């Protein structure tokens, strides 16, 4: 099939595959997921090589941030998916006597996964596997920057017995992504930058397609003077410069309590200077990331910032740590997605929270202090989707926790039980089990129904007239209800006769 035609038809090709797939019970889909996980371990080396080739990550980084989190989440879902997806009984209601209430979960149908380049295996494989487990067919559109990973994904799904058209990997750039959205999938899961996310969201909104948006971050790290400063400094170096700061949850703002800020910043700068390219971070930084990072540094220096990591001759080098950065600069307010860390001082909790929340993005944050009560108090005030206390970057890899952002960082969640439920739609079921011939609220209307309803509202939701009076009113209401039900049993509302189920009706 011609590649352009295949792209245009991918969603349509996937749709019939959902019929057989959704009929499989969750336990059978779990077995398929287990096969996918085992196939990924069997193909570990080619998968790892593909991630390194397309992203430049060192081996340890590729293992820890692409492969390990995906496998851990898949294993967690193997153990919990049947329970999470099982129908749920809900409490009854006085308004619906004789009726049972429950919720069951139905897949969307065809899920389009649009993945980024920075964690190309995890952010393609994991949402695709979760969508499949929930009963959907999947079309995966990896980043055009990761063709090697795309090929390995295709081989991995095939090795696990999850063949086309149930799972399709479609390569291409933004035009291909747009074409796939216009093909009307039933759900779009997008991970990437804010600009790309807004473009996809506009296309999806035109067709009322629900979306999950995992966008960028400008994560603050709040360090109080009573923290374990040695641990916090090491955490700041890792959080800011792992994968050259190109994780969506990288530390992009370091906020430190003023009495220890200067010393702490120097320690972080020394740690950054000690990182080795080719061992700790990629041998080379992508040219566009380098240009963007150096531009942000130049703007901050022009505004009065000081560079703590100068190269010989005073020129900026990457990774970089800066202090005295203007709070209104792009380096403090916009996602840099590169190895640059601005540092700012704060005085007290209120200012720390204000500075942390002053950004339009809200993906993650971390709080560092030896006072656990304060840590929880500060965390509760932060406008973000995830908070680490005395650690950094770990929330995105914890299989039991939902992951996602607030404000400009997107909406919706994946990972954890919430992440699995994000790929299904709840269907409410109200099942009448009583034997009454008619319902209290059915025709004919009349003063008796109006009076019963009025008194019910006052008794159930209004001020209590006292225990004895309330009991008497409820008994009276019950008698009136019974009287109406007896009357309805005798009535032929609007001339509708009783149905004799044992006799054929007139066919003329």
C-alpha cells in the first residue's frame, strides 16, 4: 500500500480490529500485555541501541528513562488491570427504589498516540500498551526524529503478536499527525511541546475528539535551609542536567532559601562542571537545543545575571548555572528544554510558593526540607500535577501514581489506575429490579404527585423540624406514596391498556 494512502487510511483500518479485541476479557488482554513486556526484554539490546541512536542518550540514561519505567508500569498493570477495569456497584438512592446502580468501562475505539523524540520508546510504547489493555486499537505516530525507534516499535509489536491493523506505527512529521487527527480517531493522546499540543488540540476540537495533553514543564525545585544540602545539591545537578535537561520534568528553576543560596548555588555549579559528556550526558547536544540555551543565557546575562560555570575566557558553556537571573526573563518563565539552570533566592514559605507558582506551566515540582510537616504544607500549595519531596524526577516513573500537568502543562493523566481509566469511557447502568407495574413519577401528573415531590424536597434536603415531627412527616409521605402507587396500578394513563403478554395482538 502506498505510504500516503496507508497514513490516510490508518484510523479506518484500525476500527474493524476493535470488534474482536474488545470482546476479549481483560484477563486475556493482560496476557497479551505480558507477551509484549517479555518481547521487549528479549529485544532489549536493539531497543536500547535504537533509543541511543535517535536521542544521543548515554546507555544508562536510555535504560533508566526509556525502558525501565515502561516495563515497570506494564508489570504493574498486569497485576492490577482486571481489578481497575472491573464493573463497580454504586450506592442506591431513595429516589430510585428497587433500582441497582453500577458503572462499567468501555474502550474509546481507536486511540491515536502522538509521541515526542526525547523519550521515544517510553512515550510511544507505554500509552499504546495502556490503550490496548483498555480494549482499544492503537495508531502510534512517533516523532519524525526517531525513525530507528519507530522501526523497533513495529518489530516489537509484531514479535508480541499485536499485528496490524490492531496496532499500527505510522511515521511522519506534523502534517502526518494532522492527517491522522483529521481521520477522526476516538481519542488522541499527545505528548510534546505546547505549540504542537495546541495545534493538535485545535484540530481535535473541530471534530469533538477527546484528548489527553502531556505538554511541557518549567519545574521548580524549592530548597529550604534545613534540607540535607549535600543530597539536595546532587539532586539538583541530576534533575537539571539528566539528558541535558531535555525531560519535560527537568528542574528548570532552582529556588533556594536566602541564607544558604549562594553556597548552594556554588555546589550545584561545581557538580555541573564535573559532568562528563559521553559518560553522564550525550556526547553532543542537539544544535537547536544549544542555540536556544545559549540565547537564553545571553539574554539573562544582559539583564544582570551572573554565570557560575564559565568556560576559559569567560564564555558560557553547557551545562550552565546562573544566579541573579531577572525573574521576568525567559530563562525563569519559559521552558528552555536544555542544560541551563537559573537560581533565585527566597525568604520564607510564602515567597517560595509565589515564585514557584509564577509560571504559566505546572507539570512537576520538588520540595527539599527536613521538616516533613512543612514539606506537605508547601506541596499542597504548589500549582502542579506532581510533587517530589526530597527527591526529583521520580514521580513520572512511579507505576501507582498518575502523571500529568495543570495550567499550560496540559490535562488528563496516565500511569497508575487513573492512567488506565483515561483510556476507557464509564458507562452508567441503572437496572430496575423492583416489580412495580408503574413508576411513581410516570403519567398521569396531578396534585398528589406535586404534593409528594414538594414534601420530599423539604424533608430530605431542608431544615429538620425535630426528630418526632420529621418521623411523622416521613410516615405520612410513605402512606401518600403508597396510595399513588395503588392508583397508578389501576390507571390506564392516556388510554394505554394493560398488555396481555400471553395473547397475540392484532396485526392489522
